[in-house]
C-alpha cells in the first residue's frame, strides 16, 4: 500500500490507544495478584443451556464450604446472571466498594463469597446488550478489583457456549485448575456438551470431571424413571477419559428453592440431591487436592 493511501494514526489517537493498553496491563496484573490468594480456580462449563449449570455451581460451592473449604462464586454469565438470585441476593443490590477502588464480594451462608454482574443491574428486566470486547473488559475489570481474600476454591459460573466469556476466563486467570462439565441425560445435551470437553482439550485446560444433572426421578416406592434419557455423563467421561463425578436426581423442591432464593443444598440436606452433591464435592476434593482417587 502506498504512503499516500495508507491510514495514519494521529498522535492523540496513539496516546489514547497506549492509555487503554496500559490500563489493560494494569488490570491483568491485579487479576494475577488476586488469583495468587486462591488455591484452586474451577470453571463450571457446558456448551448447552438449560442444564442447570448455575444450580450445580451454587450447590457444589455450598457442599465444598460444608466440607470446610473457603469458597467464592463468580458469576461470569454477563447476559443471564442468576447465581445472585439463587443465594437470595436481589438484583441491583450492588457490591460494596472501598476507597482504594477494590470491590468486596457479598457473603452468604454457609460462608460463600458471591459476586455477579446481576448485583450491578438496576432490575431483572434490564438487558445487557454488549459485544464481545465489552464483555471481556467487564470480566477482566471485575476480577481485577474484586477482593476475594484468601480462598481455597473460586467457582466460576460460565454461560452456555464456547465463546467470549469462556475464552476470557481461560486466558486471563493464571493456572486455571480446570473445568467441571455439566450435562443432562438427553442425546442433544450429550452431543453439545462434548463440544465443551473438546473446547477444554483445545485450550489445554484440565477437565476435573462431568456431572449429570436431572438424571432420574425417584418415586416414593423407590422406582426410578429416566425421563430425559440415561448414561450421557458416563459416555462423555469414557470418551474423553475424564472422571464421572456423579448424578443429580430430579427434585421439584430444587426449582422451588431456587425461585425463593434459598440454597437447596442447605434447605434440604437429607435429600438425595444434596447427598449427591456432598459425594461430588468429596470427589472434586480428591481429584484436585490429591486426597483420593475421585470419580468412578
């Protein structure tokens, strides 16, 4: 291209670009410094929507906390944040900020630290209409200024797909411990969640294991009905040589608890679903911390 037809960057434009790059570099340094205080960073992933990822994230976080771990939950679903509502925090509540610019996650029982963009929106009906670059910037800035303190686990709830949010988390969080995949038993879900496993493999991020949600419904007489199919998570685990972490039965009280802003795991600790999450938490601990074989 000749010099006459080439585009020139004015000095003011160059200075603005350089300023933005310095801000990004500074934020990334802060992310790295914050993550050093957290032992294990685990992202909950599924290319398929509607499989209960947020429910699994919150329940696993509560189970890990009950097992004596210090746990934080970061909702990275920019367009459809729901973690805050599942733990009883209203949309628009806000996040406390200090004079130095750091942001404090909100603590809820059983000692979970929670941060979600949903807490920063004015109401439930407000859509977030952002392109990829804005979503990346928002996630990076939140992680740069959120002061989680010392944690054993940070669980990151990701939206469906393998796009901007997933790539951003995988790229800006140093030494991401791994992904936990979530599926339901249907053939459609199984096929789509396999993409999530392939995504993790392409990024060289370990897969800690796969959880099957809505596995079956158990009647009072003990009979089980596999409403959505059977064996999807085990098949994914075998094909990709990753641990099978467990299966969560269908329980109508799960929906009721989520709608009321109550953590199902705490509300119904004697339920089969809650006991399944305790077993899954034990397997996750065993795999990550080396305290056991994990999986099946």
